[in-house]
């Protein structure tokens, strides 16, 4: 079964490379907090550049999400992102076409432990 998902992952990578664009995923790690001031120092910025495509949510997706108790605003977008060195987390930010977006929710398509795609709800 692994060979099947390897092919699926390769197909997703190829399609996102062909029809998507480079997306910068930024995160800050580490650092220590000064107990007196609460200021963080010594943080390390990291960035990754997988391929992705930024899409609008359909009316049905937005309605289904609201019915499930999750909110999709009209300005929110769906980012389909290829797997990269690490899994994205909600504290990361993404930059697409020079615009920075905040990550609201992440769904990862990972059958049999093979990451095929990240579907990310982003908001300005």
C-alpha cells in the first residue's frame, strides 16, 4: 500500500508545482523569557518554501463549516500546500504573492502515515 501513497504524494507534488506557486511558511522557535519583563529573546526564525495554491472557499464549504461550529469568514482563503520538512502549525504565518496570512486551521491528508497535502484555512 505504501507504493500507492508514494505515487499519490508524487502526483500532488507535481500538480502543486505545475499549477501552484512558492509559498513561504514562517515560524519562530526557541527563545527565553525574561521573568521580570516578559520579553522573549534569542528566538530563531525559520522559513520553508513549499508549493501551494490559494483558493476561495465555496458557498457549500462555508455553510458546512458554519453548521459544524467553525467559522469561515468571507475574506478567508483555503491554501492547499505540498508537504515540506515539517508539518505546519497554527502559530506559523504564510506569505503568498507578498501578502501575509495567519493560519486559522490545518487539515492534513495523511493516509497510512504518508502526508499527501495540507489544507489550511488562512486569514488576513
